[in-house]
C-alpha cells in the first residue's frame, strides 16, 4: 500500500492573500509554483517554479533608467557617452555620415571634419 501526501493548493491569486501555518506548503494550480508559509506573511515565500526573473536592473555609468520590479528600460543618459565609453578609433567619418564641414566635440577632444563625402 502506498501513501499519498497532498498539500494545500489554489490559484496564485488565492495564495497571495492567504497566510498559511509555519512550514505549510501551497501549490498554485494556475502558475505551477510552490510557496512555503511562515505563519505571518501573506502569500508565503516562493520556493519552486519561479521564472528566474531578475530582481533589479541598475543603470551604470552613462545610463539612466532601471527598475526593481516589472519591466526595466535602460537609456543613454544626457551626456552619458564620453571618451571613457568610446573605444579608441570608434568614431569615424563614415559613422558620422556625409555632411559639409562640422566639428565634433568628444569631451576635450575636438575633431574637425571639414568636408565629408
């Protein structure tokens, strides 16, 4: 004779408002996740079945944006690209496009392109 063990189950929404006994496991039937409860925290703590979401995206040097929940967007900040972020010889006349006579300032470096064809 085999013994079956069944744990409490319900939807993710039902679990989020439920506070289980300390050590109680809850299986969410819609999200296929397992939570362990501590007797005081509604929703418990996810222990299995998570999607591996990143918990924080922090904007580094030259970037703005980021997030600690949901979708995260990073942007190049105003003034975010300077000579530290550019590789040597990264800016060429071809990358700047065809124009007639202009000067590009990259921090303390000035490039005069006269006429570019």
